[in-house]
């Protein structure tokens, strides 16, 4: 797999996070509203693509979500930039609005339009039929972006497009790239992105792509592949050194950050040795995490970890293919407490096989293992997940309803009410409030609670 040589012409390219009526995240497997943290992600994929394009093309990143820009303002930006090519990130819950925005842009601009993301990859053929979409980029968007910008159609990989009225789909070479340039964060106004809780500017850093697990609700194996493609530790360290010039905080946006203990220990070791002054958070799995790792991470600047505990019922855990035990979740949260790391537990309600009893068990389990924060989701059948294939006949495919707070099933119990109950039962406890005061102090609690209260009261405003 090779990047094309120097392009024939220099283009004006906008890398776009399209507008939506509220704050949303479109980044890899993450396709959701800002929710309890009221925080959007710095656009990692756009900044990574930009790092490959900027040397040869005039490249601009435009995040209409962070800019809180609507379509008509966006059209002006596109016109003023003399845009030749737009590469847009799209997602399942926002796809209807994304396409409307792109159709509108096409009607008022000569720019070619490409889309990428999990949804775009899954529905590439259907999307390329739309006359305002010129390219669909499949899976990793970096290489296809460079190829379409070079306008050389001979060696395309990972692109769907039209040729003489026919749809051509050129799959990505299975030997995908695994070394990525440092994202072009200097093209992003990082003041607009604040890490949860601390409220400081931050960036995302990826250490790997892909996941060998097969959790039914997850799109990572489909989108990034089942083989993990690691970056070398020294590369990540170089990137951390570079981003520490812009920000104090990093979110390691790696789906399985703690999968390889030797890698994590080596990275933490290097961060300490190089005295990189950065604080960070990451995702983990409860079965690929232990005390030695936690202590090393804490010493290297880690302060918060997310775990997918998913369910409080072992049979449901087994059915969804998570391959963890309740005891492992208990232990992971306990380790965080012992080491002094803030923990977030993620719980999913409404997997196939769920009953009133198992829902109650999950809410009870969240209180029992008691991570510092908990997030509750309705099992969401994103295209690309096994769950989507299982339930697609039974659900209404209104894409805006494929979201964590909407019940798309007909199981005979109200998952939205269960989710509301879960949040209230988890957070509205004297023990929890005292813990927050101890952890963050009154001033911080006050700042945090405005978004939390907004989030919790949204359930009351939308009781259906
Ligand atoms: S462990 Fe499961 S949820 Fe996590 S990235 Fe892999 S497949 Fe997705």
C-alpha cells in the first residue's frame, strides 16, 4: 500500500465535521451526543487526515459542531475558501442531517464531496448513489483521502465512487497503514474543546487501531479490523512531546488501551523518563488491567479510566460476547480506588435476552461496584455491529433514533425509563455526593453540576 506521489495540482480542501442541532461526537466508534459531560472531542480523524494533505494542498479543518455553525454559514466558509474538495465525517445518528447539509453544499458549490466513518463504510454503495456524493472513503480515511486529492483514479484503495455511471467499490488493502503522522492540531482551535471534569483544553491521541474481541454492540472489529495495529511506543512519545506544546491534557482514544501490558508499562516508563508534562485519561477493559499497570499509569500522569462493565448479569455478559466476569469488573474498580484513579463504569441496558430482573441487577451492580462515574446506554444497534445484524428486522431504521437514549426495540419494557432510573439511582445518593465533594471540592462540584443537572433534568423534560 503506497501513498501517491506528488499530486498534479494543489487543491483547496476542507475537512469537515458537519453541523447538527446539538453537540455530537463523530469519531471512530464514538457516534453520540455530548451527554453528561457536555463535551465534544477534538477532531482526531480530521487532524490526522490533514497531516497527510497539508504539504501538498491548502487544507482547512472546519468543525461546525465546535464552531456552532449552521449550514448557511458553512456554505459561506466553503465559498470564501474556494473549496475544491470537502471530506466530511458522518455518523449513524446524524446521517439524515449530514446528507441534507452536503446536498445543500453541493447545490451551491463546485466542490467535490467525500464522506467517511463507520456508517459511510457500511452503506458505501447506497451513499455513492446519491448524486451529491462523489466519494465514500472506506475504513481508515487517511490513504483514500490522499488518493482522491491526487485525482489519480488508477490505484485507488478504500474508495467507492462512480465511473461512467457505474458504482465502483475498491476495498481497502487488508494490509492497512499502522503508522500515523502526528495530527495537524495547529489547524484546530483547541480552546473550543474541554476535557470533562477539569475543563482544560485537550487532544486525542491514538496508540492503536483494531480490536480482536467481538462484543455484539461494538463496531470497532468491523471498522478498524480484528487485528490490533499498534504504533511504536517511541512514535506515541514523540506525539505526546509535540502535543504537550499545545495542551496539558490527553485522552488516549484507543479502543483497547490496556490490551498489552508490556506496551502500557513501556509507554508509561518513557513518559516518566522523558518528563513529558501531560495528564491523561484512557479506556480499558476490566480483564486487561491490574494493580501494577494502574500504579505505572498513575505515575505517568493518568488520572481517569473508563471501563465497559456493561451488565450486572453474567448470562447477559456472556450473550453479548464481552468475555468478562462480574468479579473482574468489581476488582478493576477496586484497584482504581486503591491507586487513586478516577473510574467511569459504562453500563448497557436492553441487550437481547434482557428481562426486568436483569435490568434491575445491572442498576444494582453499578451501585455495588460503585465507579466514581457511571454512564448508562440503551443497547444501540449501530450498523457494523453484530447487534445490528441480529435486530435489524425488528427495529425501525430511523437513523436519528439509533442513539444511546432511545429504545428501538419492542421488548415490552421501557428502556428509556430504566435508563432514567439508573442515572437517578446511581447519582442521587448521599455517599456519592460526599465522594464528589471529597474528590473535587465544592467549587469544582458547582461547575460540574451545571452540566450534570442539565443532563439529569433533560430526562424530566422528556419523560416519554
Ligand atoms: S473490547 Fe469489545 S467494546 Fe471494546 S473495542 Fe473491542 S469489541 Fe469494542
